[in-house]
C-alpha cells in the first residue's frame, strides 16, 4: 500500500479537531467544575479537632484562638479559628473526615457576610451531622454520618455557596 501525502492543512485541522473534542469529553461526562479551585474559609473548630483539620487541609492560613487565652498553657484553647484559602476538593474531604469524628455536636456550613465560607461546630446538632445552610430555611441540606453520604453529594450542596 502506498502512503498518500494529503493536504497538510487538512491533517492539522483534523488533529486540532480531534484534540478539542478529546479535551471536552470530561465536561460532557460531568467532570467536576470546582476541581482545582480554592475558596476562602473561616472555620471555628474545637482545639483538638482543629489540629486534624489543619493537617488534612494542608492549611497555610492563619490560626488563632477565639476569645481570651487560657491561663493554664497546658490545656488547649476551646476554639481555634482557621482563616485562609483552601482547595475545594480538600475542603470536602476534610469535612467528611471531621463530621464523622465529631462526638459533641455537628457542623454548620454557610456563606458569611464577607463572602467567606463559614464552618463551625454546633453542639445543638446530633454528632455526625453536617448542615449546609444556603441562606433560607427551605434550602437546608442535612447530611448524617449514619446515612453514609458520598462526598459528591456534599460538594453538590456546597457549590451554590461558592459563587
């Protein structure tokens, strides 16, 4: 068989078209549009849990004690406040880890007045609960560890808060 030497423009156009279609396949298949993005957070967490959160998030923002310092330096502050940018993917993974680990209440996620994503523990909630508050009572999404929700479900509930 003899190889044909076609038009170089046609070959280049064909390769370009093939690559553009190939690059659009993940979007067509429902690839996560938030992948690789970051979000500014303000997370209030109990002292011991805040250490695990910082490790899981690979957190590089600021961490401060809420309220007055404890006079006894051997005991940790009750609440630490983490403020800074984090990967959305890591945030969802960390929320999944954190709410399964909480034994003294649940976690509330909402959009703050300063457009940060605010996350805090709430002792009034049952342990192993995440409430995603989208601003209206009818827009509450509740996740319970006992129901074993997928991280994709949590990401879907948080996504409207990221806009």
